[in-house]
């Protein structure tokens, strides 16, 4: 699983690379277009398109029936029942392509969150580095090593109830840094990005199930036999600004994908 996720990370890094000097919205638009095309192709070849067209035609006929005979209650009720039945049939035809799309789309969303969900730390900013241990007894054995470019600005904060230690750090130089958390004589590193171009910040390095690794694919998982459960860097969320609105990446991505699907379905001769 780790090797597969590393391959997917590399693939998405390659796709983002040409846009590294542009505003992230451009690469988000490209991913939206690619997702639209992929979804339309799967729907076209994995669903019964003629049957979906027939069902859609019948649905339109029932809607017209309601509009033409609004004063005839039996006709309207019968049309509504047929509309409901038609919608259920249409959903049944959509189940197969949707089942095939669930895992790839989830993988795409996780990767897009990794690339567009957070921004690298700016030079001069303070941030928190957190470490959660599996056993409270190891709290007193933990220390922190920082590379040049990162500086601790406060003593470590121990939170025994959460088995957690927090450090307040200031970014002094741009680059891809690696902090080391020492537990006894064992070292565990965490990537910290400062003022880099469009890159993939990794907020958490985790130890745990395949699902945890799937949701946090940015770095190799922590050792299963190690004392650390997770290491977290508090990156700020990335915001896209539209006039006076500031929103995260998911909303514009979904809107562009839906618009693209309806705009391109005729070109791909696909019913959705």
C-alpha cells in the first residue's frame, strides 16, 4: 500500500509541476477537467446508455404531462408516481459506473487535498509542531532537533492527558526542512515546507491502519513498533478568493466539474 501511494504521489506531483509558478487555481481547473473527462468515459462505457436515454425521455414526458394537465388530479398523481419510478430506474442504471468511480474519485480528492488544502509556512511565521505518543511514560524521553532555517521560540509544552508534546517554531529560511523528534535514542523525522512554490505540504505523518495512510499520503508512515502515533505540522488552509468570498478548494472544484460534465457530455455522447 505504501508503494502504491508513493506512486500516486509521484504521478500527481508530475501533473502539478508545469503549473508550479502559476496561481493554484489554474492547476485546480486542469484537475477538474481531467476528472470530468474520466467520469464521462466511465459512465459511457460502464452504463447502459440506450436504457438511460429511454428512461430520461420518459421522465421528460411525465414532467410534460404534469404541466399539461395540472387540474386533473388522477393524471397528475399517476405522473408523479411514474416520475418516482423512473428516477429509481435511472439510479439503478447509474449504480455500476458510480461503484467503479468511488475509489478513483476518493483517491483524487485525497491527492487534491494534499496539494491544495494547505499552504507552506511563510518566512517569519510561527507554527506548532505536535507529537503524540503511544505511551505517556515516553513523554520525558522526547526532544527536538531542528535544522538551520527553523528555530524554537518557546519551551516544549507537555500535555499528559493527550500523550502529546507541542513546540512553537519560527520559520527563518525558505526550503524543504526536516525536523527530528528524538524519543530515547530513536529519531523520527517530519517534513516542514517553508515558502516553497506549489508543493504538497504534509500536515501529518501517521502510524496506523491503511485507511489512515490513505488519508495522509504525503510521507511514509511511522514505524508500527515505534513510540509515536503521529507528528503534525499546523499549516494554514489555502483559500481561493472570489470577490469578497474566500473558500477552500473543494467547492470550486465540484462546481467546475459539474459544469464541465454538462458542457462536455454531448461531445462524449454520454448520459449522466
